[in-house]
C-alpha cells in the first residue's frame, strides 16, 4: 500500500490528521505492531493502490494490495468523534467503484486492535451507505441508510444500522441482541461476535437492497469466515435511491458507497478514549454483486 487513491475519496468529513499509512510492521508486546509512517504523503490524499493482477472482465472484486503495510488510525486522548475537539479517529466518503446499477454490494477489511486497547463504551467502524451522505449522528434516515459496524464494551461487535426506524420489522428490534435507539442508530446483533485484541479480525458485510417499500432487504456479516449476522427483513428504502434503484446517491450522481468512519462514541464524554490509542486496517475489498 502506498497511498489511498483507489478509494476515490469525495469528502473527508474530519480527522485527516489522525490517518496515515505505516509499513515495516513488526510484532510489539504492547500494541501488537509498530511501524514507520510514510511521511512523504499528505494524509488528506491517502489512497489504496489497486492490485496489479486485478481483471475487471472476470472478477467484480476490487482488492487493494497492502501485504506489508496498513492504514493506521489515531484516537487521541479524550477524543470522541471527528466533529469535536480533540478530533477523534477519521471519517470520509469514497467512490471506489461504479455502483449505479447495484442492488447488492460487499465490503470487507481486516482490523487490528492492540492487546491493551481500552474499549470504553464503544466506537464506530467503516461500512456502506446509500441515498446520501450524513446518514449518522442522529439523522432520521428517511432517505438514506448506513451499515457501519461498532465495537462495544469488552470488544463486543454489532451492526450499527441507520435506516427508517419506524419501518423495520418487529423481529429486528425485538431480538434479544438488538437495541433500537429512538434517537440514534439501531444496534443489531450486539455481542454476536467479539473483536479479539492482539489479532487481526476480518469482517465481510453484504447489503442487498429491499424492494422499495418492502421489508425484504438483506444484511449478512461474516467474521473470520463465520456467519454471525444474517437478516432478510431490513427496510433500507421506501423509494429507489437512484433512478435505477441502486445503492448510489439520490441527490448526487457520484455513486458514492463506502463510509470510512471510525472513532470513539457515542456522542457523550463517557465514550471518550482515556489515552492515545492506535488501530490498524488492511485488505480492503469491495464488490458489486449485481
């Protein structure tokens, strides 16, 4: 990995100074990895390089080659999200591939939390979005959705869903592993898996849009190859999110789909990181499944 150009970042909402690429990763007893930063790059323009053996004619999966380097994110002491000070983590919107006609999209990546990582109460991790940007932070999500992941206390994982809240099935919100917050996102499958500190965790999520107005959308999440969340009753949209009914934006023709969002929170101070902490990401891949 040398830069983040293949992400095609369209909007860096905040926290660009907390993001960099590190290489020469090596074992470290406290953090799990140490590395040297590629200081010649501007963090605002960091992008992943497309693998040389990628062939779009026979493989819809775009893979970024980063075997010996990783995307490093800093969560400064006392930070929450990138919109507050000190800025915590980072958040950007990206258009890595054309999703104009897509109804099903898969995003995967690996994340490494060090052994001494303090989870506090929780934090956000990257996911997909549709309809428009800004489908987070208490948004009513009437014309958008987002499917970020979250870690919770003790590293418990979940889908953190923004979608029309009053349109979801009773079974989605009545599930013992779900918490449907009236003001913020829907916590789905909380505790269905655990991020293991000191090891890489590979996550792979797939979104299949619902028939407009129907509760038949799908969301699956595989963690280290094991299916941990499998829903086929999600309401993402009441109307097509674009003229073709795709995952692309209804208010923009840029087809933006990846939400690179990671920070502590929650929006309250009790979620803040108690110290400077680092997390690493690698092996991002995204596919248009049709």
